[in-house]
């Protein structure tokens, strides 16, 4: 069985924000989606009025074959000392960027939109 260390245990509070840009993350997520044996268990984080929404976003500039950039984000809810991922995405950015900073800003914008959507 593939080592899915980030999915086998509760997600630590110091979860690396750039995890979703790693190729092994996409492979692990694909394997989870195609498996009937893997279940994602969401820990109890308490009442929704008392939880925090935490968003991580990252991008890699001009990293795809066609020269476009990849962006990713993950949204967590945190409460009772636990965090649970509730939304994530890793995809080609919708706009062509001319610098790594521009790619990062677009990815953070997407992440912020997702976090606001959860609120």
C-alpha cells in the first residue's frame, strides 16, 4: 500500500502549506479517490461558531510543460486543538503570469475566495 502519511493520521497543526504542489500529493489524492478501502475521517472540531478557518495557498511559476503556472490551496477548520481539511484544489492558474510573485498572488486570491466561501 502507498504511504499516505498525511491522510493516515490527523493532520498536524504545522501542516506544510506547499504540500498540494508536490507530485506525490496529487498521486495520493488520485489513489484515495479511486479506492474503496480508504476513508477520510473528519475529527470533531466543536461548534461551528467557535472554529477558525485556516487557508494555505501556494503557486509554482511557469512550472507546467506549456509554461503556465500551477496554483494550489487547502482550507482547514480548526477547533478543540484539531484541524480538518474541508476543501482543497491544485490546478493550472487561469491567467498567464510574468513573475513568481504574480503567481503567488493569484493562488492566494483563489485561496482567500475559498476561505470566505466557507464562512
